[in-house]
C-alpha cells in the first residue's frame, strides 16, 4: 500500500508558483493568482449592499454617534 505524504504549506506554495511560472510565465501567473476564485468577496459585497438597503439611517447614526442601542 502506498503512503501519501502531504507537503507543508510553504513547500506547496513554492511548488505551485514554480509550476505556474514555468507553464504560464510571470504575467499570466500574476493574472491567475489575482483571479477571485472563492466568490466569497463578491458575496460579502452583496451582503453589505443588502444591509445598507435595509438600514435605518437615523437609528444607525444614533447608535454610532450617541451610543444608543438600535
């Protein structure tokens, strides 16, 4: 039976970046690394926009500037 050994994170990153650079070159590797993969960022923006849309401005300002509870 074959035993699998996992790389530590530093080794994994080094090997992955090396593979990208060798196969894509520096510019395309940079573009690839900058891509938003998880979609988490976009979802957090949508969640924030929903929060802003439903926000009662006066209650919010009272809470922030006067310390009152919302």
